[in-house]
C-alpha cells in the first residue's frame, strides 16, 4: 500500500441491484497481499469439508468432544487439498482452528445461570436468525442437530472468585 498521491489507482466499475459505480478510482489498497486470511466460523459439521478444502481459519461453537472430531476431520481434508489450485485461502500456510466457549461470571451460580442463560438465548436467536428464516422457506431440508440426536453445545456458568 502506498500513501503517495501519485500511486496508481484501480478503477472499479460495478452495476448491482443496490449499488452502482462507474470509473471509481480506488487509491487505497489492502496492506495484506493478496488479501487478509479468510475465517469461516461454524458449528455445523457439514461445513468442515468446505472450510478445510479452502484452508479457511475456523472457530467451532460446539462441545469439546465434537470439536475434537471436527478438528481431526478438518486436518485430514486439509492435508489432501492443501495444494489444490483455486483454494480461497491458498496464501495461508497453516490454517488456525479455534473453539469458542460461553462463560458468564456473577456473584453466585444461581445469578450467573439466570443472567447467562437469558443472554445466551438472545445471542442464539440473533446468530441463528437467517438460518431459521431459510428453514421456513425450506422446512424439510435441514433440522437442528439436537433433533437428529446430536450433541448440544454445553453452556457454562460460574460465580466470581
């Protein structure tokens, strides 16, 4: 990226549903080349094949036992496809795998559970809004993991030390 006023501009032409640009000069370019590493967080075991093939960094929102199985699957698929042409994150030497965990700290276990579970419900509803909306359009296509006998993420609450 150059801050020189004489740096070559990239010209953007785009005609879209919501935005249109004609001969727009873009003087600011991403510092990271070819672009910042891509992340694909998920709790859906069906996404592992896609994320691993493309070498996305990922964060799983599932139980520790399920995450371990998915990490193993990810590493196996990634090893097979790490040299494939056209991968989205091909510029990343070694993808990062993460695990998210919800923790709420309060003065007592009861208070942490009461406040934490209410907050978790709001978070979950926001996070899954588009998925639920898509299911309404195609209700038989997918069902929640718990309905299939899957492992639900465990919520943890703790009191302040």
